[in-house]
């Protein structure tokens, strides 16, 4: 196995905060995909559909 030197990556906010926004979007996508995968695995892998039982609510005026 070849050994490589460690690389140091320096991230600066020189892009007007745009890099942080892109990073936040990537994190959000990872979280959404993770939740969908988690629910799909726990529901037995039924085609990726999520069924939510909503109790009936009487609305009286």
C-alpha cells in the first residue's frame, strides 16, 4: 500500500458565503436521502412509499 502525505485543506469564506450555502444544501440532501432510506428499510422496503396515518378531526363551527 502506498503511503501518501496528509493534505491540508483550508476553507475560507472568500466567496461571499456561497461555499457555506452549497455545503448546507449538500448536508440537507444527505439528511433527506438518509431519512428516506431509513424509513424505507424500516417499512420492509415497499417501493419507497411512506404511509402516514392521520387521525380524523371533527371541525365544528
